[in-house]
């Protein structure tokens, strides 16, 4: 939190979304661990063990994406600082910027895709897991959904600057309805009073 609050541009919003997603995954993991291995929940042991394995993989992935996003931003800024005094330099710089932008799209897209999975796993944990941890899993869904929404925004901001139409189309297809799907599941996990 202190690094985010500094005047440094990285880590920034992309790293914060990955961290929020990892925190959400952590809460779902906790709920799964409070269910597995307990006689009272033997009927859902296999399902919750699978939830635990999947959410732990996602949590580790999201933690790695915190630093990956900061690195992608740093690389993009380095590309913008390349010399542009001659035509060959301008061409090299433009190519480097486009490659760095594509990478700056890929990282938050990976965050969004991981977060939508966390939201779905949270739903399972709320419905099938230890009811004493249901609110923790629900908070995990809310954190992952917020992270997903932020990651999608970061994808959109960077994608607007990418000139490769085929790349853009592929990314837009992958984004699809991710935000709406996650929002609907998160609403179901945490119904309004």
C-alpha cells in the first residue's frame, strides 16, 4: 500500500488489481481450507479440495502478476523514451511501443481471466463450504470482481493505442462478457439486503 501511495508511477492500478484478486483468492482458499478434512463436510470434500487446488494456483498466478504489471509499465515507458531523431529510430521506437503496449494488454487480461475464475470458485465455496466461512468467500468474490473490473479497464486503455487490428480483435473476443458474467455471479454470492 505504501508503494502504491508513493509518487512513483509503478506499481499502479494494474498491480493493485492483481493484488486485490490475490487477496480475494486468499479468502476463498481460507474458506476451502476451513471445509476440507472435516467430517461434517465429508460429502463435499472432493469438490472443496478441487476448489482449494484451483484457487491456490490462481492466487500464486495473481501474486506474480503484481510485479509483472509494474514491469510491463516500466518497459512501455522505456519504449516511449527511445530516440526518435531519424526515420529508422522513429520506426524502431514505434515498433517497440507497439510491442510494449501488447504486453501491457496481456498482463491485465491475464489478471481479469484469473479473477473471473476466482469469482466462480468463491460461489462454490459460499454454496458448499463451511457456512462459518461463507462471508469470507463472499468477500473474496467481491474483491476478485472489483479486481476484474479494474483489470478490464486497464486492458481497454492500453488496447486503444494498439494499431494491430488482428491483435485487438483477439483481445476483444477474449474479454467478451467477462465483466458481466463475474458481476452476475458476485451479486448472487452476495445478495443485497
